[in-house]
C-alpha cells in the first residue's frame, strides 16, 4: 500500500489528507516506510567549491563532511598567509602573493560560513568540531531511524465491555 513519507497515512492519490499537501514521488512510499537518505559518506574535498545552491541540495551528513574539509582547507590557506608574512619580513617582495593569499583566505572563510549556516538551518546548530566520532554517531542515528515503520494497529472495540 502507498503511504505518505511524513505521516504514514495510506494514500489513494499523491495528495495526503492528513498533511494537507500534494506529494512528489520521493515522498510516496510503501507500507509506512520512512524516507531513505542517500548518503555519500565521504564526499570529495573538491565538493567545498560547489556554489551555495548546489550545497543546499546535499544531505546534511555530506555537508558535515564538507565542513570538515572546508575548515582544514581554510587552515592550510591561513598557514600559507603566515609563511608569506615571514618571507616579506625577511625582505622578500611578497605584496602580490599577500594580496592573493588574503583573497584565498577570505573565500575559504566565507565557504566555511556558508556550510555552517546551511547546517545550522537544518539541525539548529553547527558543530564546533566535526570529528570522525561525530560523523560515525550521526551516520548511526540515520541508519537506526529508518527501521521503525510508521504503522498504526487497529483497535477492536467490543460491545458491552
């Protein structure tokens, strides 16, 4: 039987009476199943260079992985800025490199902010640290949540009881 992915109501069309909304195919499931998250657990580091509309299309677990990558990238860019400052202090003409390194650092920081804010919008906060343990726990919660079906048992009422 077809059911709504949000409330588990049996459907006769793509409209859910309980939710009062038209459902796309993704939200019409079978037998009270819950939505399945398609997870690319370790997205490529290049994923941090996607634009904001593309990032908004990703699963939250993917964004968390990308946030980890983006913070590491920003750290590398910052270290390169420090090296540029040291080279300039030792008499090297590094003005052009300094300008570029500041621009790279600003872009890296803004990308971190974008990811943090998308995550905050979805789960109410963004994690201070995205560790391997944090990601594993998050993934385990996703896996566990898809096993409990949304089904109601019919109550039989006996007359005279």
